[in-house]
C-alpha cells in the first residue's frame, strides 16, 4: 500500500484519534489540548496517512545543534507490524542527518528495545544511565 508522509503536525482531531487508539495517556496525566500544544512545539515531526486517516506519528525535540530527543513515536494498532513505525523513524533520522545532528536520544516502552536496535540504537552505558524526575 502507498501511504502519504507529511512533515507537518496532524490536526488536533486526527492526533487525538491516533493517541487514544494507542492507549497512551491512559492515566490522563495531560489533556489533549496540552498534548497537542506539546507536539506543536516540536523541532520536527512526521505524520503518515492512509488516505485521510492518521496511522503513524513521531516527533523530535531539539535545539538543532546537539541535544536531540525522539519521542511520541506511535502507530495505530491496526497498522502495527507493517513497517509504519520504521518509516516514521527513518524519516526522523533522515532529518537529523540532513541537519548534521550527531547524537540522537530516545526513551522507549518496555519490550520495544529490539525495534530501536534494528535502527542502530544502543542502550546507554551502565556508567551513564539516564535519570528522570516525575511529579504526580
């Protein structure tokens, strides 16, 4: 099948439908207005459509020089395991390469490490693990 790639953010409605279908934000930590504002503040994003239906999305937060973080890579459950996630990631990585970004970071959901390994990602050294702070 032929899908349409678009380097623009999807509409609020399309994003909300995809986001809900993936089960993200199940705890309701953020409103969809907040989530949409977050993606609108991205450095770069990639959307994939089947006709008019948003089926995949991913984005990059970056300063455009060296701090780059890929996040919110999601694929509609109906389209998973069909290469959509890989297509999204390849588009995000190609943008980084065009911009001469040399260090790309991401966090992934439990059990998704193999997907990112296939794209060349490796875990951080045990001596340099990432850290986080979470307010609930």
